């Protein structure tokens, strides 16, 4: 019921992360902080891929 906002926010965060990854990939020499962030996000994404539930096409019905 109250998860709609969280799901939209998470989708926006994931989109921002994807765009940031693309921008960092275009850099010839990213600095240490940029490289560390890219490695952190990439490894977290790989781990989440193993544990992520598949997206559903239908919304869960609310009890009320």
C-alpha cells in the first residue's frame, strides 16, 4: 500500500546510478574516488542480481 513512493524513488536512484556509470566509463582517467564508487556499485549490482526478486507486471492488491 505505501510502497509506491519507495519503488519510484528506488527506480530514480537506479536510473541515476546507471547514468553515472555511463559518464564515468567515458572518462579517460577517473580519479580514485570515482573509480572506487564505480567498483562499489558494480560489485553491489552483481551481488544483488543473484538475490533480486523478479519484477512483477501486476501490483499487489491491498487488504483495505
